[in-house]
């Protein structure tokens, strides 16, 4: 075929929710389970529109609640289908028992979770607490920074989840209201390119699935050593997922010209004396501040966490070793610890990274903006700690403490 006539990516200005839906369509799921909740509803509305106009060939299952939505995709996945669902906040909490079941079954479900504050204090606004509430559910969890990365991460998620050495559900997280409704220019790959990217999954050994009349089963009561064996295999699969995610990211970059660093993305860290660690939509603002601070002579770098579960222990340790001070900016809290959850996780790496000043910053709860002045203050506090001045271990930015 003439190169000028080759299919080319399409560029559109679309929202984060629409980007997730376009990615799902490109991955050709067999079963999609749908239930609306703000700010996720646009994802399933867009998929329904694709189905209505004939561009999405999937079984669309409309359910009465999120718990049923997760059970539908879990069951369909165990029968061999490629599946998708989406939720947020209260919906994620409502399906919690089914989330645990899906992980225990090793069902390679791909789900979008549009981060929003969960129950406790009613808040229809952005926050990563819903993701944090499920961090020990056994799912792989990844976090997108931009609308383009949402689309790309969903495609990568299928390649990772369905890998026979992984076979685990994946939750693709992105900040509600900030990214869900943000419209940006997005490159949408051509269908043939996504088919080629996912095709190697078809060359792997068949995964165990339930078939009528077969003796296979799942969900039986685990007892003693058999239960322990399944848990250890689950943990081993999560461990393999770290390196696999790096591989998938690199392969995606080779095929589509965009890659994101794998488990973490480092920005201006080569000679950095101090490091800011954060995730999600705050990263773009942080890069802008870091560039300004660099121009002012402050040797600061940024580490963006893309894979939250399994936690990127090895690559994060390497990125943080040898620094004079480290700050972690969380959009959620670790109840009972008076700090942010990502700070809590990094604090566990102290034996590997050394006893340098480690500061926790909590900001952006309940739709509050994480602004340039906020991040400037964070970097200034990290720098003062690096210079040996007294510092506050935990700072709630919005409250002024």
C-alpha cells in the first residue's frame, strides 16, 4: 500500500472520560458492564453510543448497581471474555466484595476508576481516597496524568492484565473532574495498530476458563496449605507485573511513539539533590514549578508514580537513593498515620534510601486545586530540610498548617 494511503492516527479534542471509552473500543471487549456514577458516567455513555452506531461489537450489560457490574465482568472474564467496566467513589466501595473476588479468581478485568472522594463525608469532588481504600484488594493499580495517558494506559492495561504470567485485574485511575471532564488534543491510534499491539496475547498458552461440562471450578473455599499456595502465587504474579509493565510501556512506545517511563517517570532527577514525588493530574503543575526552581538554581527533580500496586519498590528506591531530602505530595490520607499514603509507602523504604529528611504533604482533597504556589511552598520546605533546618514531617497544605 502507498505510504500516503496507510491508516493514520486520528487527532481529536476529547475529554478524559471519552479517551477511556475510545481506548476500550479499540481493544474490542466482548462484554461491557455499565452503571453510571459521577464523574464516570460519560465513559459508559460514550461506549453505549459506540454500540448504538455499530462501532463497538460487545455484549452491553446494564445492571442495577456497581456490585452487579463487577460480578458480571468477573464471571464473563472467567468464561474467557475480554471485559470492561468503570466506576468511581461510592460505586467502587459498593463493589468491594466483588473486587476482592475478582482478584482472588485472577480474572484479567480492566476497569476505569475515576477518582472521587468516597463515603464518610459526602463529597462529589476529586480525591484519590477511593483508590487508596482498595490498595490491598489484590488488583494492579495504575494512575494517569493526562487525557492522552488515560487512552494509552487503558490499551496497555489489556496487554498487561491478560499476559499469562500476570492474569490479574487492573484498575486504571485518573483524577475525577480534573481529568474526567478536561478536554485535550488526543491522538487516537488506528484500529489495526491496536490489534497488532494486543495480538501477542493470542500466541500465549490458553488461559484457564470455565466451560460448560468441564470439571474446572473457581471460588471454592480455601483451606490450609492450598489457600496459602494461591496467595503466594497471587503475590508472585503481582511481583512479575512490575517488570512486565515496564516492558509493555516500552513496547507501546515502539509501536505508537509515546512511552511514560514504566512504573515511575523521572523528570530532571539526574543531578537532583532534592526530590518531589507525586502522581496524577498534579504532575503537570509540578513540572512547571520544578522548571522555575531549576532556573533559580535549586537542584530539584520530580518522580511521578504511575504504578501504585504493586508498589514500584526497586525502581523507586533507585530513583530516591543519594538525595538530601524527599517530599511526597498526596491527594489522600492514611488514616491512623497522620500522613499521606504514598508517603507511608515510601517511608517503608527508609532502610534502602537512607534516613534523609522525608516530608509528607497533603493537598487537593475535595476538589481543592493543587496550585503553583502550593507546590512552590512544598519545594521550599524540602529544600530547607535538605539544608539542615527544622522541618514539619506532615503538612496539610490547604489548612495552612
